[in-house]
């Protein structure tokens, strides 16, 4: 029986590094937690629970992610009507977070830096 190779745990420092590599990304705060924006538009925020990220996503994509991987992706009542998803750092894979950040960045970045 082969064992699945597990990827290293995703940490906020790792996410921070990935976010700051994106063109025009700036670190600031949102609701008192570390946040990352491009030209003033939020594409990532550390959730106040200290264990999750808040990332903008299309409603259809959010529904699919929550249905497929509820241990990683979820929403709270607060976010029901907003195009954001919550992501548990403890269960997200490194390759997933990298892709999610790039998609979130593209969602808000102006065409001039895409």
C-alpha cells in the first residue's frame, strides 16, 4: 500500500510570502487583521479566528469548493451575501492556496498590471 505524500503545512507566513510576490500587492490591515490588497482592493485577509483566511471568490466557485472540500472551505452567516470564502489553514494544500491567491488577485487587480 503506498502512502500519499503530504505537503508541508500551510502557514500564514507562507501565504504572506505568496501574496507579496503578486504584482502591486501591498500589506495592510482589514478589520484589525493582516490583509493584502492591490490598488486598494482586498484579495486576502487573515480571519479574526486566527485559523482561517478570507478570500474573494465567485459565488459559483464558492459553492463548488464548499461542497467538494467542506473540511477546508466554508462560509459563515456574515459572508452569505458577499463573494468571499473562508479557508482553513490547517487543511489547505500549498498548491491550492497558491492558485486561490492568484485567482483572487486577478479578480481585483486592474487590467494595467495583469
